[in-house]
């Protein structure tokens, strides 16, 4: 039976992996359904979205593998915190450069701040 502290790590990794695989394998669908920025039929943004999806998938798989032990889970937690903090920061920079808040950039901040908050649940679960 899996230890309870692993549950938030598994749930978060499954969500991250689902998004990552969607961005890699169906970037046009992700954009059309407002789960990613518009690609406007251009190959470069599509490639960037796929690369982002690959990075998210790699983080998710690393987290799943590392969280088999408490020590590994702590390392994975640090990685997830860094990634979500930088992604939120990047979205905030984009809002600044656009001179306005739009749905995609605001979503980038919100999703990653939620990820940071959920990481607090991971950290609390590790302490028990």
C-alpha cells in the first residue's frame, strides 16, 4: 500500500503529465480550446508549445520516479517549486510587456500560483 504522503505528488504529476502530453501531441487542439496560447498556424509557436509540453512531461515523470522515497520527494518538490515560480514569473513579465492582462497570460500566473499552493500540501504531507 502506498504511503499517504505520496498522494499529492501523484495527483500533481498526473495533471502536469496530462497537460504536457497534450501540448506535445495535440498543440493545435490545446490552443483551440484555450488551454495554450494561439498558434495562428505558425510552426515556431507550435514547436515552442511542444517543447514546453516536453519539459512539463519530463518534470512529471521525474517527480513520479523520485517520490518513491521521502528524500527523493523532497528533491522533486524543490524542482516543482522552482518550475512553477519561474513559470508564474514569466507570465507576469508577459503581462507587463503586453501592457494589459489577458486570459492566456493571467492563466499562466494563476495556474502556476495554484501549483505553488499545492506544493505546500506536498510539503505538509511529507512532514507527517
